[in-house]
C-alpha cells in the first residue's frame, strides 16, 4: 500500500511552532487578490476590449513608443548609476566610522520620506538654467532641467535608497578577516573586490537594481517638474497615460498601461533569472 501521498499530506498539515497557517494563508491570498490581482485583471480586461487592431495601433504609435523609450531608458540608466554609487555609499557607511556618519546614514532614507513632488520642485530649482547648479553647467553646454538627463537625475535621487538599503545588510555580514586573508595571500585590491567581495554582494546588488528600476519606470511626481514634458523628447509614459485620461480616452490609457505592465514584467523576469543564476554561481 502506497502511503506517500498520506505522508506528504501529513507533512503539509504538520503544525508549526506558531499556529494559524490556514487563516494567515487565506488572508494573504485574499489580500493579494484584492490589492494586486483584481486591479491588474481589470486593466487587462479594459485594454482587451479595444481589439487587437486598435491595441496594436496604440502600441506602435510614435508618441507611445517614444514615451516608453524615455521611461524605460532613463529608469535603466538611473538604476545602473545607483548600483555603482549606491554600493560605494553602502561600503562607506559599513566599513568606516567618521563624524556625522549617522546623519549621512539617515540622509539615505530622505527620498523615502520626502514627497516626490517636493523632490521634483527642488531638483528643478537646482538644475534649471538659472539654478544654483544649472548656471554652473550652462557655460559647459550641459543642460539638465527639461531634458532626459533631468529625468535620470530625478530617478537617481529617488532610487538610491533601494540599492543602499539592499546592499548594506549583506556588507555588514562580510567579515573584514576575509579581506585581510585575501591580502595576506597576495591578492590585489581589485582582485579582493572582484573575487572575494563581489560574489557575495552580487545577488543583493541585482535586487537593488531591480527595485530601483521598477520604481523609476513608474515614477511620476518627481519627474514631471524637471522633465519639461516635451512630446517625442522628454515625455514619460506615466504622463502620457494621464494625458489620455484627461482626454477621456480611457481605452488608450489602459492600453499604454498594459504595455508598461508587460514590459516591466519581462524586465523583472530577466532580472530575477539573472539573480537566480548569480546565487547558484556564487552561492
């Protein structure tokens, strides 16, 4: 007599130290369905009502393609910048003790607490042609505000905490003795970084990148003030969705949102696959 299913079922129903598995699982599924699944299903259902021909016409529209290019391109570039400098910031906060360290550590979380509209206005004030930083860059021929470069600056600002707070705990777990052992064995600083430190940090760095990228793709408040919102130049996809809604063109708005959802899902799937590979590769 085969008792494998019974044993498997018994293991599944085995009580844990903290009871309430059935109740908490049901609440979690109901909550995720209400908050995530139903809205996304409504979005897909509304865009599907367009029909394939109309949906494709909106998807290949030149303005739509340019807005998607600006949103995903600037979000990717900002996330890449944050990976480099966010990792450096995390390293400084973990490895060094200096006056004002706690203040610097608290400043990393400032983009979380600051309203995005306030951040956008502040950045525009700084990087406008007559701003404190903008007037210094103007003689060099560098224009930040009202260009895609301004969008990147805004997304770097709001995405930095995701990388720092993801990488920082992993860095704290890496013992300094590992670095000292590598140095005593003749490893250079570059070899210590690439062969000793990076393998352990790679999954966290990829996670921070994906979080910063996902936040940047959908960012609206901090971008619209500094972007200039010029069609075919610095118009982001979330703004185009708002414009279509203001035109009462709900079908086009939901179609653009559905396209963003599909592209974001594909990008995050790729990132997760890379993250899984890095964990298998580096442990």
